[in-house]
C-alpha cells in the first residue's frame, strides 16, 4: 500500500511542485488548498490520477483527512508582499491556527511534519551570510511583520510539539526560489522583472539596487526539501542557493536574457526590506548531502520559457486572485 502524504498550500508554486514529486515517487498525495493565492491550473494535470486527491479547504479553520497519514508538508501561506499586505490577518492565521491544526493532525495520525519556514525569519539581517543560529532582526509591527512573525511563531509551535508531544518535525528555512508556475505579478523581484520585460515596461528597482538576493531554482529546492523530510534532523535548515547577486546586476541579467532594451527606474525602498539575503548552507551540505545543481543562467532560461508561454491575458493580468472573502 502506498504511503500517504498531505500537502497543504498544494495549488501554490512550491506546493504544486511537491505534489508532482511525491506522485512521481509513488506516494498517495492528498492536496489541500483554499485557493486564496493558489491556482487549480497548477494541479489539473494530476486530477485524473488514482493516487492524487484534492481538498478545497482552509487549514486555518480545520483539517480532516480520513485514514492513515505518513507525512504532512505544511506549505499553506501567502508568500509574496502583494499577498500578505492585502490579507495580513489571514497570513497570521495560517501561520498560527493553520500550523496548530497540522501539528494536531500529525500527533493524531503519528505522521512526520515538514514545515515551510523562510529566510524572512532573519528579517533585515545584521549577520551575513545567514546561519541557522542567527536569531534575526525583525520588526514585529512593520508592514512585513505579519509574514515574518507568522513564520517565526510557526517554528516555535513546531518545536513545542516536537519537544512536548514527541511529534517528528522538520523545519526548512527557504530562501528566494524561482521557476515555472510562479505568479507573474506577485510582487517578487524575479517575476516582476520578467513580466515588465515581456510587457515592454521599464524595470523597477526599489532602492538603489545595491541590496542582494540569492536565487534557487525550484527543482533544487524540492530535492532539498525531500532530503530534509527523510532526514533525522529536527532543527531548522537553510535551503537555498548561496550565489548572491545585487538587484541592480540582476536587472541587467534579465535585460540580457529577454533581449529587451527597457530602462531601469528607481523607487523608494519599502520599509524593513532586507538589504542582504544569502544562505549559509553548511548544514544542508553536511546533514542532507545537498547542494544546488542549477546555476542561475540555466534556471532563468527555463523560467523565462515558461513565462513566454503565457497567454496575453495572463501576461497583463495584474492580480490573479480575489481576496474579498478572506478580509476579516
């Protein structure tokens, strides 16, 4: 009998790639999403399969899955600034009530849990590169606080269940990831630059372009997550590509990739936006025997090909989602 895995946030960018991986590896995948930021089109190719099922459900309210569960991967959360600034309370709920429900289910089913944390727990870091023992520099009442603190609380709740209830838990601190199925207009720098290039718009840099990011291709990230799930390590692990680049230089790479001739325009840097972002991945190398294989040039070509395949309507769509039912 196939082992059964529940993936929350399954219709999102990372969740849908996880569904693909576990279906491919022979698991019975139970996908769950309330579709507030996810899209069913990311999963529709899996619907005919016998070892895949989909639950349209908000994990912040309740989770009920009949039968045995072996693994739970909690990836339900708005992850882009555009999303969590529009739905801050829902973002906090899924990082608190949602993780509580997932961990309670794991305890009931005797399942192992992997949670998607984020490099944003480090805030605007004063340590570079960021190591897992760095506690961060986060403003809890700033505009990014709803996301940063939701993830920090999620880690705390996960460790509490591990320590006091003996639940098997794994924590992945995910750094900037990109690839097919990203939402083109979600506010993150890579899809924003590519979308602007495809629409013939100038590329917008917030700040002076000296701030840095480190971009990991999605296939590399998924491999790291799977290895972490099946490891024996319960403390947080950074998963990302340490190849750091300034946003200014990255804009030039996108212009070269797309063959366009747009100008670069500058706007004010948002409050608490991190100036540096680079993972220290020594733990991932030592514990998981994992390092990213895709270089940025190769990954960007694959990602650009995906975005070029979008229809004109998708290309110019400014907001994929309707938040009206969730603003409460």
